C-alpha cells in the first residue's frame, strides 16, 4: 500500500466498507401477550434461579472471582454499572425478560421511565438490534436534590438475531445542587432480588 493510499484510508475509510445504516428507530411497545408471559416468568423458578445466579456472579466479581453468568463491572467516580454476557443455558426469552425486569426494579426505587427505544442498524455484515430503557429519579425541588443512584440506562443488544449482552449504567451528577449518589452495590442487590 502506498503512503497516499494509507492517508486516504485513514481519512475516508477503506473503500468498499459500507456505512452504518439505520433500519428501525421506534418507541418500544410490548403486546398484551408479551406482558402476560413476562408476568408469568417473573413468578417462575427459572426467574428466581437466574436472578440468584446473577447476584452470586456480581457478588463474587466484586471480589475478583469469575462466575457464570459472566458479569463485567464498570466502576468509576460518576458512572457505575455492569454488563451481562448472554449464555444459551438461560435462554433467549429469559434474557429479554431480564431487560424489562431490571427496568421494573429500578422504577420501584421512585424512578420514572423517560424513554424506551428500539433501534436496528446494519453495520457491514452485522445487523445490531438494541433496546434501551432510560430512567431518572423523580425530581425533588429542595436543594440539595436527592439523585438516588443517578440516571439509569439499561440496554439489551442482539447481533444477527442472537442476544449478546445486557448493560446497566448509573450516571450520577457531581453538581453541588445534588446530594451524593447512593452506593451502586445497594442498587445491584435490589435489582437482583426477586420482587413482584
């Protein structure tokens, strides 16, 4: 490759690569039958066992020990969270239900759902489907404002119709008009504990 080709590719990308193409961008709407199946799943042993495995995995990952299902931790000053990699033994349906379950668990903590969006993009030979719930604490008007755990974003991601991961990130405000965010570990314990 000549120096010119190298510079051209760095500036404009390799010729023949296809840009990302948005196929779908819409609000998530669950059917009544989906909601009924989801409610039945929440009261099942499958759900209870899955949540217990996730809490154990999270607990041990905090101590530096890997367990199944694999959980990756994000820990920084103002952003904390985790990503759960999909494992076939839990099933595609349970993995998708977990995504909505996490949203419901966060809402129980006096949060409001701001947005739920479904997108699908074509990235070369990969079609990525992403669903996202974005939640904020119900706002008070007396400063310092209780921000709870900060704003919470939950994502469910599939590639070529196969689940890959679920991510949950809590982003807190460093601003003085907000109280310090609560400890993320208490949020994790809450969301991995079965509550109807």
